[in-house]
C-alpha cells in the first residue's frame, strides 16, 4: 500500500499578518514544497523561511532565504527536497 502525502490546500496571503511582513502559514509539522511571492516594491526584498510558532526575533537565522528582485514574481520550488519544519512554518 502506498502512503499518500498529506497536502494542505493552497494558502494565499495578500498581506502579512504583522507589520514586519511575516505570515504564520502552518502550526506544527509540515513540509514546504512551493512558494510564489510577488514584490511590488521598488526595492529588493527577501523571502525567508523559519521553523517557528511565532514571528522570529531580530537575529533569528532562517532555514532558507531567497532574494526577490524589484517588481517581479518569484516561484521557489522545493518539490524535490521539501523544507521540513517541526514547530511551525513562518514565511
């Protein structure tokens, strides 16, 4: 018998949950397979992935960090090697 992975429905965040631009996507264990992010700002931004239940403090090192150039949409695909988090997924 094959074990089917449990996939959460696609979640769309049009605005962050805090002023710092972080969103708690999932509480507890999960695996991140894809992120689509859009930067409408005139400056470069960073997409950062944290294993946390809350917004990270200053100086917290992310599991992954990706540069998003000005006024572009980026697709970050981890389907080959998903990013695994245990406490929660904060982006």
